[in-house]
């Protein structure tokens, strides 16, 4: 028998969010294990953290928007993320001159495969942040969502550079308190992130009934914000990154948390 539209919708709205939540929880557990593991043994936990989070975002997209949302996310964030990283690591545009150490597993054209999955994992919640805070205005969604995505890199890049996964030929000038990562990288991230969210917003229909709804992707975005502030302040020994990243990502993360709480109460 063919599944009825009602049955398909039930799977989307009830089953997929549960599976997505399990992947999100797995990502959190991997991050906790990472923090308790010797620095030389952390690569597998880094990869598992990203893959589990990416799976949660893909399933969250499927639950909210179905196949169309999944295909758009994988094409724009996954394919686009890989393309821009290949371009960036070979030409220096748009991030600056950097190179991968080759210790993050399988790669394509010198770019570790885990990297485009990192774009996937954060691009989806960033789109939801943009829509929640900016309403229906296309360009405002792109700017707010792009900031939601790009500001996360204030935490990501210092951590990965300190871990030796990639390095910059010219790490200065940098943001105050964020030594080791050039301003060109953050400018490039903002450019790419705004373009990425613009495309996703165009390709994925706005759904007022699902866009502003608590779920694995929104929760993981807020978890990433809070845990990153804590980790850089007390674990990685980077209080400057905790402060600067806390302010820059907090510009969208804090209002988004408030918007989610209000939506849940309604």
C-alpha cells in the first residue's frame, strides 16, 4: 500500500524530530568526551561531533520542509561549502591564505570532507535564526542569518588553529582578543554566509508554522553558543575569544533564545 499524505506528514512532524534529537544528543556527548580526551586523540571526536550535528540539522530540515529543504541544504551548504573551501585553500580568496594540516580524515582537493558537513550543520539553524529575527524581508533575513552563521567562526577558527588542523600564512591583523586568525577570514565568512543564507531563503519556502519552532537545530545553535563561550573561557584558555565571540554571536543568539521561548509559550 502507498503511504497516505497524512502518514507522510506524521513521519515528518513526529518521527524525524525524534531521530534528529538523538543525533543532536550524540553530538553533545561527543563534545563532552572530546573535552576529556588527550589532545592527540581528539580528531575522531571532532569528526563525530560534526557528523552527528550535521545529521541533526538535515533531519530537522526534513521535518520542517521535507525533501526540498534537505536537497537545498545539502546543495547550498554542503556543495557550496566544499566549493568555497577548495577555492579558498588554493587561491586565498575569500578568506585569506590558509592551508589544512591533513589530519582531519578523508579530503577532496585538499579539503577535509568534514568541513562541508560543518557548513551544513550550522547553515540550517542560521537560516532559522534569520527568519525568526528578521521576519519575511529577504535581504534582512540574509544579513541576520549570515551573521548568525559567520559569527560562529569567531569560536571555531581559534579552536581549530590551536589544535593544529589548519594555519594561516598571515594571521594578522586580527580581531582584538582573537589572535592567530586574520580579519580577512571573518570578512570572507560573512560574505559567504550571507550568500549561502540568501540562496537557502530563496530555495526553501517560508513556513510560519514551522520556522519559529523549537527543535534539534535551534537547540543545537544555542548550545553551540553557550558551550563555546564556556569552553574558550575555562577550557581552551582563550578568554578573549569567549568575550568577543560571546558578544558577536550573542547579538543574534540571545534574541533568538528569547523568540523561541515566546513561541513555545504561545
